[in-house]
């Protein structure tokens, strides 16, 4: 008989995901290859089998071209760029790029980037834990936090469904 999903490797992958907080992001500017490598490593636990890349150079160039994020400075990406890309990589799994850009702009109007980014990380990890364990979501009181809470729950729900399908496809 097959073990339950909550005790599976797929659920463990969701629980192992760590969204690096602002102070944990690289403190030096990175070149494109370093940025894509770093973010692909961060998202590795959440990727479906066979999809090792969450972010490519072409994607980054498109996000800059579409003004979803600021262009690099002397071909280097700073902490702000990496934080923006992490949020984009998470949200693009469920939302269109214009929707992601709008959510980022809305949140930027609510509070400073560092605080908004760390809150996003907290909410994403909490949503993944809730989805993996089947616990009810923790209510978020502040109106400005509702956008982030609902967006991260949508991302976590999609990842849960992908991981659950992967679990169901495993032989007994």
C-alpha cells in the first residue's frame, strides 16, 4: 500500500523550500549567469521532474524589456534585481507577466521593498507548508497583505497539485 502524500518525498520537497530573505540574498552584484544559476538553485525543490530551469537569460531580458523590473547596472544585477526575479519566478507559475508586474507595483506602493520582499517570502513558505500538510491557512489581517497572501496561496496550490500528481504517478 502506498504511503500518504503528507509523508512523501514530494511533500518534503515543498517543506524544504526556503525563500531567502533580503539579508540572505547575495550582497554583491551578480552577472546574468550567476543570477539564473542562483534562482534555479533556490527553486529546485519546487520544480516538476525534468524541469530544472525556472529562469533563463531570455526570460530575464524579457522582464527588463517589458519593464517588469529595472535594467541591470553595468550588466550586473543587485539584491533588488534578485528579489524582484524571485517574486516573478514564483508568481509567473500562476499569473501572467502583466499581472505579476501590476502586483509588484501595487505592493511597492504599500511598503518599502525589503519589508515587502521578506513578507512575500514568509507568506510563500507558510502557503507551501499549509498546502503540503493540509493545515488551514493562517488569516492575514491587514488589507494590504491580502494581495500577497492570496497570490502565494495560488502558487502553493499549483505546486501542491503538481507534486500530488507526481506522487500519484509513482509505482506502489
